[in-house]
C-alpha cells in the first residue's frame, strides 16, 4: 500500500471493506487508485483475490478522507507510458450512463459488474515524475469497460445521474446560474448524507458566486456530512467573509506590495499563469473592463507561475502590454491557492470597498460587474 496526500497521524484503528466482483474477465491483481496530480501524488491499495472477488481493506483514515477512487488492474507502465483504467456503464430502459470514479459509503461495500470490452486511446498526455521532476509525456490509455449489475449504491446512482454537480455547466432544462443553484440545493436537500455531493461542493467552491449561495446548498446536508473533512473545508470557506490583503512580490520590481493598494475602490483580483490558454484568451475582456471602469475599479494579476516559468510570465505581460499590476505567488504557491480557494484558472474575485468579495466570470458576469461598480460609485 502506497499512500500520498493523507495524514499519517490519523487513526488506523477501524478498517472498512470493499468487495469488487468483476465477471467475464480474469485479473491477477486489482487496485484502488487515487491520483491528485497526475501520476506523482497518489494512493494505491491492492485487493486480496479470492475466486473472482477482490476484497480491499481500507484504513479508516483513508476511508474518511478520500474524495473518490478508481479501479485499475495494473499500475502505470513507466517504460512504455501505458495507463490502464476501468469504466463502468449503467444501462436502463431509457439511457446509458458511464462512471469511472466511486466513493466509499458503508463499512462493508459491494461493487458488482460484468466485462464488456476494451478501448485503446493513443497519444494521451501524462504527467509523471522523471528525475524528481514533474514531466509531460505521450503514451496510451487502455480502458477496460464493464456493465454495472444491480443493486448499485445510492451515491453511485447520484454520480451517474449528476456527473457535473456544482460545476454550473448548463443542462438541458437549466441554463442560468440561479436555476442551477436551485437545482443543486434541491439535490442536497433530497440526499443529505451523500458523500459524492458534499465532496463536489467542497471542490467546486470557486464556482459559486457568493458564500451565501454556498450556504444555501451546504445547509441541507446532514450533521455528519457537515463534520466531515469536506464539510470542515466548506465551513472554513464560509467563515472568511472579507478579503485577506496580504503582501506579495511585484512581478517587475520584486518589491513586496499589498494585493489591494486602494481599498476605497472595487478591486478585481485575477489569478492567472503564463501556461494557461484560457487565461490568455481572457486578456481582451480584462483590457475592456480596465478601460471602461478605469478610476472606479483596480485590476491586479496574481501569477500562479512557478519559479521556473516566471520569466515566461514577464514576457507575456510585456507582449500584451498589460497596464495593471502583476504580483507573484511562486514563493508560496500552494498556500496562496489554498488561502483564496483557487482550484482552477482563470479565476476572478471581485473585492468590494467594504472588503466583501464574490467570484466573477467575465464570460457571463461582465454586465453585472459594470452594474455593481457603477451603481456604488
């Protein structure tokens, strides 16, 4: 068993169990696998095989902290860069859904499926460790497909029906943010004990526009879910009501400066990076906002580039002739992204003169941003 990104001080006293039966295929081994950052930050637990059932013993610390897991019959091959994953189909009279991830639910859990076929994807991009550094390589992914056998667990049913919960992606009958928020709230109300739902809220906090919106969904969960590690993360997020104005080095002068220099104005904090394509495509919109709201709103970039790519960031600033300030998070990248709950970029936070803040998406919130700033000036 290899464990990464988990607290070894947590108690291993109480084990949980997962039994996986896969009909129609004979594997010599099967692993529970969780990867946080490509192949370099992972957890892997081998199952004990008896007949055609693999039984996994899960330490309580892993059971209580793992957001999801996947199943694989063999490890990533570092020689020919081949990855093997499993996909599970659920077929009913009206639809076919696919799931690759599961989460723990009970002390004793059963997963039963039948082999369907295999698919190979060539020229897949992987992040692996080479000479103690994260590197990108091209390889292949082998996908072993199975059909789930009833009964399936309640959380698996929810995951199958709502694979994008709290992503705020448009659905067939739900196109606006408020409609999706109402829908997400109704799901947490109907399924207060769902680990899948609360882990998605926890990982998607930056998708919500306001903390009040997060609270609307979070309040529906059971007390046990609220006290889980994901519930604690959400509580921590909700407790921060005002922007923490720390010092960061200026990208050009390297002098330490507060993120917000003029708190009497609205401030738009833009988390970005030199390697982020969507961030580059956002630049024209930011320039338009800067021009239209100049004097009323300050824009500040926070670069999430690592030290090795800071020069790339500087070159981008010069090439694009960026007129607003640029600060660097490279000295403490993880602490900055954790502090401001930045999961992906581009990420924009609007800070009001009173210190309150809300997430902005210029592709849909531009007019709302103009209205907020102009109304309060």
